[in-house]
C-alpha cells in the first residue's frame, strides 16, 4: 500500500539574488508523520518551510501540499494548515481569549461556535487560567504554547512549526513535546524545524539534515545515527589524549579532533575502553552516539551566524 503524501516536493529551489537558499531539494512527508528539518543557520530550512506554507513562491521544481499544487491553490491549502512561526505574532494588547477568537474569526468560525474550541485548546496547553490575561504579561513559554493552540483553532490537517521551543526552559519544552506527541498520535501531520537535536529525536519519525540549501541525509533518527556515527562515542580530553589515541591503532576507529577533545566513534566501546585503561588513560567519557553527533559530523563544528 502506497502511503499518502501530505507534502511532496521535487527539485524545489529558491534564490535571493546570488544566494541559492534552497537548491533542488526533494521532500516527501507522509500523512500522520512528524518530519524534522535540521540544519545550521542559513541552511535553507526556513525558506523551504515558507515555500511549503505559501509565503514564498518557488523559483523551480514541483511542490504539492495536502494533495494540491501550491502555485494554484495556496489559499485552500492554508485553510487546512496550522503555522507556528519563529517570531511572536500574538497581539500584546489583547487577552489570551481574544487572541484566539480573532484568529478563529479569520477562518469564519463564529464567536459562539469558537468558545468551546478555545476552552478545549487552552486546557490542552495548560493556559485556561490565563483566559483574561493580556499577552504582554505572559512568559515566553506561555506565548509559545498559545501560538500552538492558536494554530490548531480550525482543526488543521497539517501543522508547521518553525523552531517551536526556542528559548523555553526545560519544563516548558517538555510540555510542548508532550502535546505535540499527542497531536501526532491523533493523526496530525507535523513538519518542524529545530536546532534542538533531542527535540528531533523525541518527536520525529524521520529527519532531513540540510546544509547550503541541500538535503544531505534523510531517514529515521536512530537509524541514521547507527549508520553514520555508530553505537557509542568516547571523548578524550587532557594533555595525554594524543598518546592515548595512539594506543588504539588497529581498532579501525573514526577519530575527530575538535579543540581540546578527540571524539572516537565506535560500534562498541568496550574494546576501546579496555585499551585506554590498559594504556593508563583515565580522562575519558563514554556515551551513546546521538543525533547531535550526526549533525555535527555532517555540517561541521564551526559557528554559523
């Protein structure tokens, strides 16, 4: 059985002057899937997202969303899509309830019909007690949760989130993750961008890692980590790290040097640890390989502004 696609892009591209922001990417997001777009600043994630929700017109390629061509039916697509942007687009002078009601009105939902839906959504994001509070009095975490609630007011089929938990404290971030998992379990298709690798690992069925407008790799997070990084990583620090690494000759390890640290990528760290201990090395950290290791190996460790 062929899976239904809620997003299908082929050869999608967009340039701004001499800058090729998105360079011929292919993207397939299945119905009910959570797909994460990962990449450093300037990788093209936000431009791709903006093309998908109709804010930016592609220069080339094909793009259909919810079974419709975005160039011909962008208005109808947006009617079935919820969007949570990076920036805060709430009206600071209005109450929590009125922000929700005004947005419901955009979708032709009357005040009478929208009230129960607003109550349901504010309960869902744990903001019911802030019903009459002005936006300017809310914390950053409350505003992000309200943006998610607002995007769900018209019961969309597709939810797009651009950096949904940036700036949130751990408690707020985990609440947002819990709510997004609930939405996905209810059949909602979710497309998100994030710089938090743990977030992608927690939420996403599949991820695509982007750099310089292209998708470098794509697949289930755990599978990509096993294939591209290994099972474990050992970090060597201290003055004797190079001498300790020399004791590992013959093990066929991949070794990366970054600042004061050597990263040893292993299928199994047991033999590596035995060699290090036998060589008298004690300053090392053994841990499971992660999506962040994959991300840094593919996109580099240098800062991106």
